[in-house]
C-alpha cells in the first residue's frame, strides 16, 4: 500500500526514527541494490511554488532508489486553462502513476490531494504549516553533529511565523527531546506553539547556552497581513554574524534551510564559515528523501 507523508506529527516519533535510521543505512547499500528499492515506480513532481533545493533533491533521491520522475510544469499545463488541481490530479492518476511530490502555497493542499489520489502523496513544503522532509533532514544533520538531541538547546531564529521549516523542525526536534526556542520579533513570532517549546524576542541572552541555531529568512511572499517590519532593527537584533557566533559555545553549529538572504539574517562569514552545516543539510536532504520515497512507495513495481 502506498503511504502519504503530509506532516511529521502524523508520522510520529517512531516513524521519524525509522526513516532517519533507514537514511543512514542507505549510505552503506551498494548502488545496484539501492536502485532496486523503488525500481519501476513512477512519480509526478508537482512543484507549484518556486523551489531549488527541494526539487532537485527529490529528483536525485528518486534516481537513487530507482524511481522515475515526471516533472509537471504548472505554467505550461491545463491549470493555466482553468482546470482545477483536483481534476489535474485525477487525470494524472488515471495514467496509473505511483505517487506525487507536491509543493504548494496553501497549507491544506497536500491533505486535499491525498484524499483524491490513490498513490502516495509526499508534501515537499506547503504554506506556512509543514515541510516534513526539511524537518527530517535538519534533525539528521543535528544528530550527526551532536548525537542524541535529548536536552540539547536549539534556537530557530527569524521569521518563524511564516516558516513551514520552523513548524516541521519544532515537531522533529521536540520529539527527539531537544529544548527548542523560537526567537523572533513579535510581528514574526508564531501565535501558538506545542507544549514545551519556548518563545521569545531576545536572541543575545540565549547565545551562550545554545548547541545549535537555525536561521530563517524573512518570507516576504507569505507576509499577507499588515506587518510593519523594521528591517534595520531586525538585522541589528537577530543577524547571525561572527561576533554573535563567537558568544555561542565552541561546538555549536549553524543551520539554514536556504534560500539565504545574506547580510540580513546571516552574514557571509558565518554562512561560509567553519561552523556552518548548510551544505551538510543539503546532502542529508537527498538521503532522507530517498528513505521517504522507499517508505511511501511500497517497494519496486
Ligand atoms: N526553502 C524553504 C521552504 O521552502 C525555506 C524558505 O523558503 O525560506 O520553506
């Protein structure tokens, strides 16, 4: 049976651990064996919002487990002729595909598509609520670096309100027992958070206690309400630059899901410096997505 991946809360603590364990195992598997895992499976990529990393990462992950990808170009499709997304999904389903990888601006769209589609539906980032594979790859990156995350202090800093990465990281890291702090000015802070997650507006007092920091860009395309943002004030209070990084413990590491706005939430020196794990995140993204595809696609055809 194909399985969906809509959000991490539904996957649960045990499901998350299984996928991360499998992602690590796949590293050791001989290529020919790996490419048999989902051999003959056919996936349709529906990226209806811009994406660089996630799209290429899913494409590479599919190749690594032997699945084929058909890339749907929304701008050149019947969506532009007024066809609804549900009719598009039903049409593609009738061609007997095994699954969809969906990126969409609306929070609930992956769940709605999963209700229509018989094949697997994998959320590759939706609205402001969930980016499950980013949560998984961030947790894998931090576990590789810090080991067991129980009791570790991790800050997620910047526009947490509009960030689906923050939403999925909170679930992935809290379930690992980490103490997560969401740090943002009030206008970019989340209105509610799961029990145990701390919220605050001050970054500086936290720095000496942090094991890791995840920096987020300001998601301008998602800011719909009247947010009056003082950009200079944001840079002044939150930008992670060398001097702030110097106030963190020696082993602390820096993550960023990309795309970065250099000079805003992160400085060049930090982004390209020795404590940055940004390229590890990208590498782990392919590993985690290969494990997700294996989990969701239910073996070779
Ligand atoms: N690439 C991530 C996302 O799709 C982060 C971002 O866009 O800021 O949510």
